[in-house]
């Protein structure tokens, strides 16, 4: 039996080692995304079933006045704090990594067994911290989550402009037709969603002026996007305007669906499934945003690129090239990293804060309900995100008019 157990343990270790090696060779980003996804699952599970466990910790459940909601938020914030510390430490360690000759490049891509142990230890350590530290972290996490939403909007703007430029550069009629078709389709979807929201969140017999204001503003923004983008003095396009209009309609929906379930103007007040679906969409958006930010990090056109990444097509003086050629003969050529490792981990750290706010309803007062991401704080955060998105998009179109001497990539 001992021989059998020894063989099984050896095979298991070999399998884990080969898996980790495969992750390191293919893409470290897959491994980090796996850790982040695991933290979301742990947060969700502990939020739903972890309250009785936390009550047994004297340094956490030291008061008889603590409710189930209090323990739920505690569990979410503590898992988020452990995850934030893990990625925050990595972000600090990776500052200034410019090429693959840097020893820290191997830290980023390798050492997965050690990193997994550190990640688990930080998650466990977070549950031994006093309540005061968690309260402070919950307050700071609101601002970190807001910063993540801002970066998410910038990433979306970068994506829409890149998408439009890629199809325009093909300079073929079929791609222009595709641009028009997608643009019209996005606008139809945006106004269809707005029309449905008028039915759901403006029931007859109630004064729902705040909901009407949110919806009317969303439709006005869609028209404003199109007018500015198609103006002859603006170097814009209909595709980014339509995508941003659809995104604003979606954000407006998430905001209205976060209204308290006892609010008479919330037409979804009888459905908990809607709250869960909103959570799933929010988590999916978070994971996709983190993944896309990592993929876009190597672009020389965005602020996501590492500080030393050379631009394609950049030429150097012949004398400088000759001097560099001598140096390259003496030592191995340093290959620049394809994306900023520090910014990559910072995105995950901020996303950890955002996921905590999503699961706790953007509250640190521990007065949330059994429903996820519900409350007026969540509503205003979503609506505020929509308006910030609109301001940033309009600014991206009009900034060259105000500053003609500056180059806007």
C-alpha cells in the first residue's frame, strides 16, 4: 500500500509539474487568470455558505449584533484583500522590467508552485486580520473598483477605435458594408434595449421620474455620439459611436436592475434570478476586461505598453546602429517584453477590488440583502460609469479640435 501511495504521489507531482511547465511555456497570463477566476469562485461560495464558519472565529464574530449580511461582506472582502495583496506585490516586484534578460521575467513566467502557495497563504492570512483593517480596505476598495471601471472604459474605447481602423485599412467595399451593417445593428439593439427598459422600469401608476431621466439621457447620448462622430470637422466613425451607445444602454440596464427590490418602479422586483444573471454578466465582463487588457498591453498605441517597448518601424542613426552592433556581439541581445508586467498585475489587483464591490453591493456598512449587487449605491455607480463613458468618448473625438498641435493616437 505504501508503495502504491508513493507511486500515486509521484505521478500527481509529475502531472502538476508538467501542467505548470506547459502554462509557463504557453502563457503566464492563463495561470494568473486561473488564480483570479478561482478567487471569484471562493468569494461567491463563502458569501453564500461561509457565514456560519466565520461566526466561529472569535476575532471576526466577536459581537452578537453581527448579522448574516455582515459575515457575507466580511468573507468577500477578506478573499478580495488576499487576492489584492498577491497581485499588488507582483505589480511592485515587476516595476521596470524592460527585457527578457531581467531575472524578474522568469519570476513572472515561472515558479508556479511557489506562487500558488503564496496565494493560498495570503487568502488564509486575510481571515486572521482584525475587523478594523478589513473596514479600511473596504473603503479603499470602492476607489480601486472605480479606477478599474475607468480603465475598463478606456480599454473599450481603444477596442472600438482599433476595430474600426482595422476594417477601414482593408479599403474594400465589403468591409465598408460590414462596418455599416454592424453600426446599424448596434444602434438598433441600443434603442431596442432602451425601449424594453421603458416598459420594465416605468410601470403605470407610479412616479418613476428618476428612471425616465436615466433612460432619456441614455437615448440622448446615443444621438449625440452619432452627431459628433459624423460631423465633418471630427475624425470619427459610426462604428465606435454605435458600440458605445449599446454599451451605455447595457450599463443603464445594470444600474436600473440594481434598484432595491421593494422599489415600485423596479419591474424586476420579484426575480432573484435576474440579480444572479447580472452578477454572472458582471463577473464575465470583469474577466474579459482583464484578459483584453493583458492582450492589449503590448500595443505601442496605448498607455498599456511597457516603457521600453520599441515602436515598429522606428529607425536609428547609422552610427548608433554600428555602436549597438558591437555591443550585441559581446552579449546576448535583450528581447523586449511584449507587455508591461507591472500594469498587468495592477489590473488584476484592481479587478479584485471590483469583484468585492460587485459581490457586496458596493457597501461597507454591512447592510446588504441576500440579493447580489442591489442597492442605490450600486445604481449610482453604474449610472456614473455610463456618464463617464460618454464624457471620455466625446473627449476622444473632440480633443484634436481643442489641441490641434498634439498627436492623439
